[in-house]
């Protein structure tokens, strides 16, 4: 097999320019030309993984099949490429240092002084090449988090410099993503920030091969010529990345700008085939031309920051396109739902999704939202904590166990319908100690959820939680109509609950949103959106009758 080629994506001027989307879009174009492509993210923060970070800090924590708690950009990679990522696709400074310190403690450095160069940089280089050396990929795209010039990014930039030198010409290139701001007072786009950013990169010994310029206004040929000249890149390697109406337009825009062509040329790879984006374009066509629309309530406690529920919002886009429905998501902060105002907050919704989360803040609001969906026959989807709230709500209001709760929120509850697994009771560390990654689940014959999964008998879904459905209450709940219709046969843990006498009411202990992609929208979201549309039509017909 030919040697794996490497592409490094760096960012300058400001953070949040969308390196992940550019990396995913380029990967999509290369993949659609037949190249086996993967993406990894190097994060410069010292947390070992994002698992212990508050979603307000860094957006959601994305979980892979092998149980890695990773950066939300890995979600974009999977959604665009429809290829599973793993532990090897996300590396943080914390993990790098942890690994080097463990080697030093074991005496692996033979008494040498352990330093950033070469020990930390060697560890980074090793991690970068893990995927390339697996023999599974033609091209590995590595996104370097942060902004060029940041103190914490320096070891990564140095490792990239060394790799470019070691791998040799045409085997590795650098794409630098930068901002070309528009000054409204002057009425023009300014190239100076980009020039400074490229200069900062060159001070570290790295020359950008391709410039991707984020902009709100079209970049003229004159400005492209100026950028090429002063940033020392070829004219065709100055790529405009203008704001798009949806992130899913970006691969098409990058293709029009020739990003894939210039990349292949610089890597000395054949570019005779053109990208086959038929399915991608069909998805975009359905996404942009919906025949109906629905409004669903997303009830959570991190709703102020869109990135906190990134995968859920994207899953609605995939499921909406599949159903040719525009899904309007109304974010509702669970902390502000009370017994007095819930009707005004929740009325007019075609479906209610109660989101995952940790801790006790806002849970009573979630329980009220579940009750509203159950009593009013509104389609309901509860994810992880949302499923647990559905169990608590049912236990309190139907079984009349008024003290029913989860030991996560109330350690002294007399009816712990949600409880810690035995093996979790001694755990004191917070990071990476939950039930994580892909677990199998057997679906009950004839259940609604089996219908949603197109008749499947067994499914595999990703988890990220510590507390579980308490089997001591299973018989009681089932007799009262809340059925356990998905079970993990190894642990006998309940994964799915659904209501017998309700149009569409499902709670799942896992995170279906992690597996939804453009090519494979998740069946639970597809089913939920479909049920929301049916509910809306029924309401409209009833009001007209």
C-alpha cells in the first residue's frame, strides 16, 4: 500500500473559525473521490479528555464506540464521513503529558532529562501517526486546536514542523484557516490579520501550503492576489470560505473553490476522478425544500449555548431531511419550568425532547415537561437523564411513590427508582468512570421501539452515564404501563422504556444522537420527527372539525 499522506489544519487570527467543518468538508471531498480518509483532533488543553468539562466551557462531550470522551468536532467528522472514530482520533495535552510522565516513572527514558523537545513532541508525533500506520487510511487530516501563537499550541506546532521535515515533500501539507475581517467604517476587507497569522506560523518554521480565508463578504481576485503574494502561497491555494446557510453546504463550496484539487496536487496524488456527491446533494435538496414543518421543544439546562446539544440539533437536521420536514427546535431551560408556568412554556409543541445532563439543577422542570407530554399525548423522546426523568415522573404520578427520585439528586430517597450500579458505588474519580461507549441492547418483539428500528432484534448504542434504572421497581412500573422494551442481556440493565397507551413515548438510557449521520439519520430521531408531524396534523384536523 502507498504511504499515508498527512494534512495539518491550523487556525489563526481568532478561534471558532470552523477548522472542524473545513477539515470534515475536505475529508468528505477526498472520500467521495475514493480516498480512505480520517480526521483527528489535537486539543491543547490540559484536561485528559473533555469528559469533566462543563458544556458551557467547550460544548458537548462526544462519545465514540470505544468509549472515548472526545471533542465535539469528532461528531462533525462522523456526521460528514459516516466513518466511526475512536480514542486515536482525539488527543489532549493532558493525555500527552500523562503518557510521558508515566513512561518517566517506569524508567523508560533511562535517566535522561525529560523535556518538551524531544519527549513531548515525540509523543505528539507518535499519536499523529497512529492512524496512518494502521494501514487503513490513504489520508489522515489532523486538526490542531486553538490559534497559532497560543503558548499551549507551541509543542504541537513544533511537532508538525518536525513531521513535515521527516515525512518529506508531497507527503504532508499545512492548511491554514484564517479570518479576513470586513471593516464597515472603511467598507473593505482587510488582509493584514491573515498576513500576521501566516508570519507567526513561519516564525515556528512552518510555511502554509493552502490558505482558507473565512469571510462574510466575497473576496475579490485582487485580494486573493495580494494574499498569495504576501503570504507566500500559490494563487490557486487561496481559498475563500464564505459564511454558508448550513454547515452541510461547506463541502460543495470548498469543491467550487477547488480545495480538494489543490490539496491532491500538493500531495502528488491523482485527481482524475471527480467527487461523487450524489447522496450528499440529495440530502441538501431535501433539507432545503421541506414540505412540512414541526416545532419540537428541547428541554435542557445548557440551552443558552447551542454547542451543548450539538449532536441532538444535527440529528434533527438529518431526521428532518429524511422526513422532508423542517424541524424548528425551541430551546426551553428546564430550570425555569414551574408548576405555575409550564403550560405557557410548553404549549404549541409538536414533540418534546428531554435532554441529557448531570446533577440536580433543573430536574423538577424536566419532570414537569415529561408529565405534560405524557398527559397530553404529545410525542416524547427522553435521552439518558431524560429517560430517567420519565421513570421518576411515572413512579411519582402513576405509582404514587411521591418520594421517587434518583440517588444522583437525592441520596436519601426512600424510592430510588434510578440508582447507582453496584460497581459504581466505590468510584471517586469523575473522569472516564461511567458506563461509556457502545453497548448492545435487545429489543422486545412487538414494541414501538422495535418498529422504529425497522424490526431489528438487537442494536448497539453509545452510552455516557453512571446511574441506572433500578430493576427492583421494574415489575411495578411494567404492570402500571411503563414497559421496559430494551434490555442489555449481559447486565440485565434496562436501556429503553416506552408507554403502552400513548401515540409515541420513548425514553432511552443511551445517546442516539452520537450515531446520526447525513448518510444514516438515526431511526429514533426519524421516528420522533414523523410522530411530531402526525401529531401536528391531528391537532390541525381537530381544530378544523
